[in-house]
């Protein structure tokens, strides 16, 4: 029983982590809370749904379609809505991000309906497998493995490639990066693309786990993933994963052992967030962005 | 001699300002009296809504526009105000039969007060909560406030749904006596505008603007930025609670779904459209958005576009609103008024300087 819950928590935490990485990377380079990130995850889930239901693609191809589509959408949102505001006060950027988020939610709501649609989960993900004496669906095994794989890809890009070096430099100091002859806008576009691609994977996993998609599914998940990014330390990719796992575990474990608190499960992430802000505003693995100013 | 004349001129300008303000207030009072007697029920209802949203928008603008702290909490504070007022106003009789999900706590049955006390309590409880929240959120800068307050709005809704002993859960509270009328809503809107304008033009208001324009410089000049932010946050929460109370007594029934994020989004688009930081702008924005939202009702209904029947699309208005918001931010960031007030428009600018 206990081990079973640990596996569930690990699976849920991995999904939060995938989405939190996008928040933390965008915050790192732009100091922007990208409110639309949760909705890009929703679009990822929907693209997977359309890929399978409408185009009749196999699951893996639908996932690839979702990844590419969400990455393009993320880059487009940066190009259209955020790039013109680079020099504007930060509050304008936040308001625009809310506008993009609300637009995606409501556009999907109007054109595809607000009713949850059943997600066609492929049979091989629903097979129960035995794993160290525990019975669990295949998806609960695959989600953490995929997360670990994608995390290592991201870390490889960040720390072993030239683009990764540019991203890290941008997080450090924007104006100097421009002086060094790096096109900051291209790097930011790349960050949006990477973050959105991960969000799409998270969205598909979410859709597989609760086999349905609906236009508002990104709102609460997005908020919790942001809380996870802050708890882990915003700006740090490892921190985002750690924060995601902490919040996922807490949700699962608390509900498993105190079922009467079930109605409050959506509140835990914010309680964590407030505690972290009170006692260690930089998060567990955080970088102190404010220190550089004073 | 010249100094004396300048002084005289200053006096005259202050005098002029005062006359403009007084005539605005008297004009509004006359309009409320006239509207109450002559307009039909539907129009009066819209005017009531506009008056309540003026209170909310003007106070929301104080924290968002004047202080530059991006908060997304109004739905939470409005919900608190609405529930407090509702619990204090509903008669014990009406309470005894509407709790369908769980039996109410005994103290819920004994809560009872008149309208004024209920409204004041709504405001004070919201302000108190804002004070408590300001300690974690103002420890870090700016944008964390957005996410904490957004989460806080969700928590309020979750609490309301999960405590049917007090709030009757997702069914909400009904049979709230309809105390709100145009005199209450309009009168309190005037009070809110006057109070907020006085804060903006006071020492505290200048500190708030300093925080918005450059927080580091404000700290260097010895401004207590925490105090300025907290004062703005609590004042805005107070009026949002009050507005929530008025709203409850206008709608006569409330439920948690009423206070979701869309509520905040409406206020956000109001103050952005009017011009962040301008109280006049907040009022103009309210009239434009509330009026526009009534006018755009046709978008949600089936339409005949060039001989092509479209089906009903509920929510189309929201798509338009979000596009308007993005558009304003990209191309007309100042909104209608920028940071100016109505009185600024009467001042001649050719003399130079302020």
C-alpha cells in the first residue's frame, strides 16, 4: 500500500516536474511568470487527442505532433505577444501573459466545447505490469522514465552545448549577452520552444492518466507546477524537478493517509509556496536573482 | 511681486480643482437620484453593477496601477465580503431551510446584523486577510504576488466548497435580502473614489508611485516600501470586501462559482483599458467594459454571417476580451487615460512645468 502510493506520487510529481521546467527556464531568461504555460500544456494534450482521433495517427506519432505543435505555439506566443514588450515595464508583460492564457482557454472552449473528452489511451499503456511485487499500469512506469530521459536531454543541452551556454549566460546578464554578439531573441525563442515541448509531453501524460482532455485542464496544473518551480528554486532546472516531486508526493501521500483532507488537495501546493516564501524565498536549490541588484 | 502672483495663481488653481471635483460629485449624486426615479429596471440593474465595479476597479487600480504590484486577488476578497455580508443578512428563518448539504454550525444561525455593520465587517475582514498575506508575498519582489494571490483566489473557492456547514458548499447561499440599491452602490462608489484619490494624492500615495516607478530608488530615498505596498494592498482589499458585500445584497444569491478567476480578469481588463494608475481611467474603463459586455451579448448567440448560420458560441465574448487585452498591451499600453486624471485635462499645458 505504502509503496503503491510512492509510485503514484512519483508519477504525479514527474508530470508537475515536466511542466515546472518550462516555467523555471522562461523565468530564468525573461524574469516572466509565463501564465500561458499551463495552457500550452493543455494544447499539447488536445493535439495528441486530435492526432489520434481525427488523423488516426499511432500514439507515438501523435505525441511527436503534440511536441512540435506546442513548441511552435510557445515560440509564436513569444514572438507575437512577449517580444514587442521586452523594454516595457514588467507588469505589461505579465498582463499580456494573462491575456494569452485566457485567450487559449476560451478559444478552445468556444471551438471545441468545455466538456471533457475521453482520451484514447493505447492499450499497451494500460497493461498492468508487476514491478518489485507491485501491480501498476504501464503508464506509471513510463512517465518517470520519460521524465528522467527528457531531464537528462535538457541538462545535456544546457551544460554541454553552445546554445545551453547562451541560455545560461542570458539568465545571468541580458545586456552583456547582447554585447558578446549573441542574438538574445533567438535564445529566448529556443527556451520557449524547449519549455513548451516539455509541457506538451506533460499534457499528454496528464491526458493518459486521467483519460480525458478539456480546455481548463491547464489552469490548476499550471499553477501547481509554478508553485513547484518556486519551491525548488526558480531558475534552476534541478530545483523544478525536485519541487515537482515534492508537491506530487505530498498530494498523493496526504490524501492516501488522511482521506478527509481530499477536498483540499489543490491547496497544498499553495501552502508550500507560502511557507517557502516566508522562510526561504529563493527556494531549495534557488539562485538569488534579487541579490545581484543590491 | 512675481512670487505673490504665482502664489495667487496656485490658489486659484486649487480653487478650480475643488470646484471641478465638487461639481463632479454633485453631478453624480443628481444622476443617481434621476436614474433611480426615471430609468427602467434593467438599466438601473446595469447601473448598480457599474457602481459596484467602480468601487472594485478603483481599489484594484490602487494596488495594480498606482503601486505597480501585480495582484490577482480581487475574486478572493470579493468572495469573503460577499459571504460575510450574506451570512450576516440572511434571516435565521431563511437559514434554517437552505442548508441542504450539511447542518450549519450553531454560530452561523446566530449571526445577524444590519446592512452597515455587515458591509464594514466584510471590508475589515478582507483587509485583515490582506495584512496577513502581505508578510509572505512582499518578502519577494513583484511578480510572486501575482501567483500567490491567484492561488489564494483558488483556495478561497476550495474553502467555500468544502465548508458546507458555513457556506452551504457549491449550492451557495440564497435569499439574501436585497438591500443594495442605487443610493447604496452609487453613494459608496463616490466614497471609494474620494478615499482612493485622497490616498493617491497624499504622502502615502507618493510613496506608492515611487515603489511603482523604481523600487530601488525608493528604498534609497528612505521610503518604507513594505509599508507603502501593505497599505495599498489592505486598502484595496477593504473596498473589494465592501464591494463583495454590496454585490451579495444586489444579486440575493451567491455561490463559489461566481468568484472564479474570470471575475479578476474582468477587473484587470477594466483598469488596463482605462489606463493603469488613473482613477478616472478605472471609472471610464468600468463603463466601457460593463457596457461593452452587455452590448457584445450578441456574440454568444447564433449569428447570420453573410448568409452562413453559425451556432451559438457561449464564451465568444471572453475570446474577444482577451484579444482586446493583448491588443491594448501591445499597441496602446497607456489605455484611455494613461496615468492622467480628469483634473489634469483641465490644466493648461502651454505654461510648461507642473
